[in-house]
């Protein structure tokens, strides 16, 4: 079967999951959120695919029953209507299953919105910390330069500058070490900021994709509603033995068209 819109959306979500799992290890609290998001994606993708398979199976059965009912319009109207009653029951079951999945996806979307907001807060806090680290790194570099210049000054004094040279060298070494450590912290902080932003972007895109899934599933629900309405119309209007079979055939062909659309929607 050709991959339809719903399958494509599921594949997009799975791709975001791969990117999220391969991202930088984040600070502890942010990493917890990322791992929760990955777990929910696993569970939700599995749930959507299970519902999709069930709907595909039911849609195929509904389609077959409608075709069989159509073939009996002129030969066995009573059996035709019994088949439609069975189809109506399957549509009801499919709709119930779909409603449950939609509820789950609305909750998942809310979770991802919350995750995105939390990671944004973590990003802002880390951004402030990063700014402090960079100020400290610059301060340490400036101090190291200052004492490096003093070393040259005391060196120029020869024997008279030995005491000052020793002090300046000690301070230069100390501030150089601080500058080096601060630069390493700044590099780590930058990597964490980039990783955090990338993870937040992926979670936001996953949230948007779940929104599109909700839209796709809602479209399936609308198609089921049209189909159910059509079936009720057929059974109500064609219970009369005197009702023209041609009209019943017309209704059935319309229902078959609706199921064809349904099968495309859930592909």
C-alpha cells in the first residue's frame, strides 16, 4: 500500500526522535525532559500505528461488505440491509477507537508544549550562566596579559627586578590557568546551549507534528461521520419494501466512495 499522509507524519515524528536521541547530553534536568520526550514518542508512535492498522483492517472489511451489499440490491434487499447494519457497527467501533487515540494525542501535544516551555526556561538560565562564565574568562585573560607585560618590565630591570619578576610570573601563571579553565567552561557552556536549543527545536517540531497527526485523525473521524450518516440514511429510507432498489444502489455507491476516501486517509 502506498504510504499516505498519516504514515508520512509518523515517519517525520520518528525522524525527530532519532535526531533528538543523537543530540548532545544536556544538563541533568534538561536531559530528564529529553528522555521523557523520547519515551513518549516511542509509546505514541506505537499507539498511532496500532490504531492505523486496526482502521485499515476495518475499512477493508467495510469496503468489502458494501460491495457485497451493492451486489444484492436487486436480488436480496433484506440481506443487503443486514450487511449495512454490520457495517454500521464496524463504523461505530472504528469511531470509538479513533476518539480514544485523539484524546491521547491531545494529551501528548500538551506534554510536548510543557517540555518546550521547560527547556526554554533552562535555556534562559544557562544563557545567564554562560554570560557570567564569559565575563570571568575575559577578566582572567585581561589579568594574565597585565602580568605578562609586568614580567617583561621586571626582566628589563635585570637583577634589580628579580623579586618583582617572581611575583609577576606567579600571578601570570595563576591567571593564565584561570583563563584556560574559564575558556574550557565557556566552550562547554556554549555546547550545552547549542544542544539545548537543538533539543528544544526538535521537541517543538515534534509537538507540531502531533498537531498535524491530530488534524489527520480528525479528518478520518469526519469521513467516518459522513459514512455513518449515509448508512443511517440508507437504512431509514430503505426499510420500506416498496423503496426503489435504484435509489438504494445510489446511496451505496456514495458510501463506497466515502470508504475509498477513508482508506486513502489512513494509508
